[in-house]
C-alpha cells in the first residue's frame, strides 16, 4: 500500500482522486505538490551559450542559416568533450575525429558549390554500436566482434546521411545489449578508440550510479552535451532505462517503423527496434521525422501480428484538459514496491499534470502482470532462440567468418559467458522449459499479452499508461547484480519496473520524459506507453508535457571523474540471497574504482567510501531479489 506523506483527501471526483494509486489508497485530503524537486517549468538558455549547448533543433537552424559551419559545430562538440574531461564516461567505442571533420567539411563544400544541404545541414548523430554504419566497426561491446566492419549501413543510417547528416561515432553499451545496467568488466579484449578496451559507460550526472542499459553511451553523450542526439536500440527497456538514468527524452517506436533491416546485432524479431534520444522533445520529434519510415505499415517491415501505419502525425497544440492516462495499480515482481522517495517525486509530477487538466484513471494491472508472468519463461527462452538465430543471420549477411559459438565463447563478462555457453550454445533450457514452450510463447503467450494490453486501453478508456521508470533511486554500480544492497537494515531492490518487459512483449510504443532529480543527484523520469501505431500521439503528448517540466539542466561542465579511468572488476558472490549476508560476504559481482587525478576527491564528492560491494548490514528486512540482467 502506497501512502503519500503530505496532506491529502479524495472528494470522490475522478480528477481529485486521480492519485488513488500513489496517494489516496490510505489517505484523504488535498494533494499538494512540492515543485522544488522538479525541473524548471521552461528551459532557460545560458547567457554564454556555446555551440555545444544548443539543442539539435537550434543547431540545425544555425547550420542551415550558415551562422556556423558543420566543421565549426563538430569541433565545438569535441571541445566540450575534451574540456569536460568526458572521456572518463567511456561513452564512445569508435571516435574518429578526422573522419567526422572530413564529413562535416564535405557538407560545407557542398553548400559552397551551390548544392542544398537541408534539412540536417551537417548535424552529427551518435549511434549505438549495435547499429551498422559503413566505415565503422560494429562491436556490440564484445571481443568476438571487435574486428567486424560491415560493408553496408542500416537503412535508417542511409536515410540520415541522405538528408545531409553526418555520423559522430559509435557508442558504448552493455555487452551484447545484455543488461539494463550496462555494467561491463574491464579488460583489454574489446576494441575501443582510446585502447581502454571493454569498459562500463558511466552516468553523465553521477558516475557512481548506473547509466541504464543497454544504450548507456548514447544517452550519456546526449546528456553531457557532446552529442546533439543519438540512436538507441530497445529489446526490453534498452532505450528507456538509459534515458531515465541520464535525464533525457527517449522513444521506443512501434516495432517495424525504424528500418534497420539486417544491420542490427542480436535483433529479435518479436521485440527489438532502434529508438531515438533527444535532449528536448522538439529534438526527439525532429529526429523521429528524419529516420521514421512514414509511408510503411508494420507488415512491410516486420514485427506486429496486426499491421498498423507507421505515420506519425504531430499535434503541436495538444490540449491536456480532459486527457485520460491509465495508472497501473501495481508494478508486479517489485518488492516492497516504489521507494518513499520515488513515490513522492512521482506524486509531485502527477500533481503538476493534474493542475494542467490531466485525468488519471487507476486500474488493477494484475491481469497484465499475470499474462506476462505466464509467458515469462517462454519469453526468456525466446531470447535464447532468437538471439542465436538472428546473430547467425547477421554474421551470414555480412560474410563474416566468425561463428555464433565463437562470439559467445569470447564474451567478456564471466557471468554472461556462462549464460551464453549453457543456454545459447548447449541449449540448456532447464530453467525455462523446452522448445515446445517457446513455440507456445510465439503462438499463444505473446498474442495473449498483446490482446490483454490492448483490452486494458479500451476497458478503461485511456489514451496511454503512465508509470515511474524505476522503483528506487539509481543504485550504485557496485550495489547491484545479481543481488540487492542492504542500507540501514533495509533491502533496496533493483529499480526496474515490470512494465519495461510488458511493454516490449506487447509491442507498444513507449516514451520517457524527465521530471527532476533524486537525492543522489541522478535524474528521474516517467514513462508513457500507448498502443502500437500511436507514435504521433505519444510524441505530441511529450511536447505538451515538456511545457510543464522543461528539459533538465545539464550535468556539471566538468565530469567528477575527469582525469581518471574507471575500473569495474568481477568477483564471485558469496552471499546466497537468503537472509542477511555475513560480515565478509559480497552480494554484488562488481566493484568500481577510479585511478588518476580525480581519485582523492571523487568518492568524497559523492559521499561514498570504504569497500564497495560488501558490508555488514544492521539487519535484514527480507530476502534479496535476483537482479541479473
């Protein structure tokens, strides 16, 4: 039961009782919002704005007006990256400044020769390193693909470049897009432009906290202002989790509407889609318009059992008055539920929306949880079958001599290597079931999830669902996977909500919008999900909500980890996950350290210290929850 700590009362009207899920279950009164936790209502441009501070939309306007050149703008991004010491974020896997500047110079030369350079006029795009870009490696942050150079680009990359855009670089991620934390163990076995090797992409705002996954490098680069916008890829939250963690806007489009063809590593046909990141909603809408296959239906591009149109029509004057959003009454598989801090931030944000005319319709989401849980085993198994099959197709289409077993056997993270070896190569599905279970998921489980989701929209007469992205504040890197961390005698569960996965299995369109910061200095955001094909509505709604909350202010212009290199090491967990750990038990596989000029002040600047990933809790309030990705 969730209880709001402020004074509140429900008078019986739907609008006042809209907070019933988070506020009015056990309270009465008028709910009062404390706006101090929220971002400014309108974005404020600094007086000394640099080119790198411009939004993508503003930068394009300047580039097309020739108030700056493509070369000058690209160099401004590099200057921001260098001056802020942002190399320590490990955001890039491939960064070739000479190539970027040459592509920018080519756009400038095209203009000088009288040719049109609109609509993008040389704006760079950061690309997750699972999406093929000809001329760049596609490594998926794993050793087995470190020399993989595709000889063609994903169709949406060709679309972007055909509109006079250029590529900024390939961005770091969770190895093989495998986790929602993007924690990678350090080793020299991966390719990286700066010879760091395998590394963990860090959060732009607080480098001790997770950066979300798996598209973490893309999100951090946009948040830190050395990329104007970026591409992500979402299987079960991999666009949304990084957007939440880094305080930017993120879109998971309807499956099939961003055309990547055979140029995306590990692209499961039931869930995977390329998505987009923007610092503002205006940027997100513009990037979507550039890469969306507007005139297609999803049966042409694959994905949905019932075809829908990919057209995304934008309403820039959407009125929030009377807009109904569904509010799920539970988040399934999360114990003990939303933390008090996340409840409060969510309540404040909801009150702002209520004041703007939004109506929340609480509903019992148990049916969604049940149907997803029934299919979960087979759904997990579908990853196993689909991952292997799609990787085999990917390698074949690119004429690579590397085999699927070789890629999996060379996986860097020890726990992932064991998973892939046992489940994907040896086909040991003892946890999930048999091949028949997978077939049942495809023929019954997945359609049941889709129909139950769509029925909920119709039954409650809502346009979209709203829910918090995470159930707690962002955990420290060395306080998650596979077990939770104890703090002051309480169990802190991993912060992912069940609806990431339900969204993915229901093949809906989903979007993240930031609303403020938590007590650790990390961003916090809410999620919206709408039925497949309603991308235009969701983007329009995002534009309206941005007027209430505004984009978040940037992180510090100099990263706290500037001058340091991070090191994430893997250790065996001795804690079983039952009861309280012993004094010398470890409950996480990962330990984070920093080496370099920032070392003496870095931990103290975040109020952390001591041996990380182990401890002596005061007491245990319940069993830990497995959080391995």
